[in-house]
């Protein structure tokens, strides 16, 4: 089963995939958080390309595990993904940005958002 992970940020959305053919999360890149139409269009392209069967969305929670305003914002903004008619699961994203940043540095990438989404997938599986 291919799974797409989304690290939803206020300005950028990191995306990664766990293709069914391999058991390694692969950062796909970022989407500028502009219009819902543009976001949905790009995510739809990746869903089709990788034959995605499930979507995992990172949920920002506090270190104590409580949801706050950021988690509410992600739940609200990511509702557009429901249009893809795929199962969606929210996953605690604590420390995935830190892990993604470390992986991006090792890979020589200037952007860590896709790597944060990959770290989210690794946490999920």
C-alpha cells in the first residue's frame, strides 16, 4: 500500500511518499500554501503517480500531547484533502521537523519540509 504523508505548515506543506514497491519514505518536496485549488491539484498528481491508498497528515501537538490552535488549524485547512476520497489519518508529528531537518542536512537539501513529512511516515509505520 502506498501512503502519502503531509506536513501542513502555514507557509509550506511538506510531502513524502511510502511507495508500495519499497519500504522507505521518500521526500517529494514542498507545496507553497497558497490556494486550496493549487494544493489539491499538486497532491492529486502525486496520489495518481504513486497510486496512493492512504494519506497521513501530521498533527502538531504540544510535548504533553495536547492539541491547541495549530492542531485546529491543520484539521480545518486539510479538510480539502477529503475530496480525494482516500482514508486519512492524523498522526502526532512531535519531533518530526527536527528529525526531518537533520535528514535534510545530511542530504544537502536546503528545504526540510519534505524530509519532515518523510519522518512523519517513518513514525507512522
